[in-house]
């Protein structure tokens, strides 16, 4: 029975006209793999990728041309991943890296798909200052945040200048991780620490550049940054600020600095509730314990700390 159904479905698919297939591919690029082989002509492939650049993934290798690949990346930059290495040119790569969208779209940095020998200062600059890097915070805009945070790792160190690094930490979460040690200046570290509260770049700030002021700014962005504050720089005031911006930071507060008020603030955070084991016995009141065992659904984690 299943075989009969498959045969019927195949006949239905094959009855589609080229125009109908293009309409289907326009809505879903992956549908190109179901297009009958006899319809996959150079002209049809070009029309398909013009409607949906993602269809390039399923275009037969022998039919991929410079024209078809360019049309694909002009529609969707991510199509660069499916361009044969021999057809990648500086112009094509720059087009892909600079691609912007006029409507909410899946944005993904494509510098990782640019061959090392084709990476230039112009291409790398275009990648790290792409307007889409900040758009991911806008409602309705979809972005692969992991690929964004990794973006600067795909810039060759030889092309990383102080100016480029400054732009990178302004636009890319966690970019400081990939800034060469010798280029991590006080200015760059300050910008990085204040750039995105969802990441904790303080761990990549050289110890010599960690000042009380910088560490205070870091915990104001994300309380869990307290884990990367040197013990000698921690103060009771700083620790109180940290638990206000992330209750789970109580774990990294020295016991000598903990107060009843601080523990209560931490447990009322509503972000991630620190285990009672981090609350000194003398502060464990009935009220405090009741808060600690509230709805576990409130336990979320904002500690974005890459290794």
C-alpha cells in the first residue's frame, strides 16, 4: 500500500509545470531536490536561485556557474556555503558578506565560507560592521547568535588591526575572545564589557586591565561577571550590585561580604535562584527558605560564558 501511495505522489509531483515548481522552490529552497531531473536546466536553476538562494544547495555541481552562484548569494548570503571553491572570487565573497535584508530574515554571517586566501581587509571590515549584527535584538528578527559570537574568529590575525578590533567588540557579542592579546587595550576592553549583557567578556580582559571601575561596570551588565572579578577587587558594594543583576552571582560572593539583605535580594531576583548552600546558616530564615523553594520554572540561566 505504501508503495502505491509513493508512486501516486511521485506522479503528482512530476505533473507540476516548471512555473509551479519555481513557486514551490520560492517558498522553500529545499524543495529543489524534488524537482524532476529533466527540468533542471541551467535556465531553470538560475530562475530557482533567484527566487530562493538556498536552492543552490541542491543544484547539481555540474550546473553551478558563476552566474547562478552570484544570483544565489544576491538573494541569500548563506548560499555562499554551497558555492564550489573554484567559483568563489573576491567580488562574489564581498557581495555575500555585504548582503543586507529589507525585511526580517534569517541572517547568518558568512565570513567562515570565504577561503582564507580571499579574505581581505575590505571583506573583513564589511563582515564585522554588518548592520545585521545588531538587528538580532529587534523583535521579529531571527539570527543564529552562536555564529555571530564566533564571527571574529574567522578574521585572520594578520588582518586584525586596533581599529578593526574596536569595531568588532562594538558589534559582535564575545568578540573580545578573538582579539589578539597584544591588541586588548583599556578602550577595547571597556567597550566589550558594555556591549552585550547576554555575554561575559570580562573573562577575556587581561588581569592588568581589570580595575574596580571596569569590574563594577561588568557586573552591572551581567551579575555573573562577578566570577571573573579578582578576589582582591571584590567589595561588598560590588557584590550587592552583582546579585541585583543576577541572583545566582551569590555563589561568587565571599562569605565575609554576605548580608541578610544581600541574600534576600539574590533569592528575589527571579532569574536564577542560588542554592541555599550559598546562603550562610545565620541568614536562613523561614521567609528566605520559602523563597528558595518556589516554582523551579523560574530557574533560568543567564551565564553565557564560553570556554
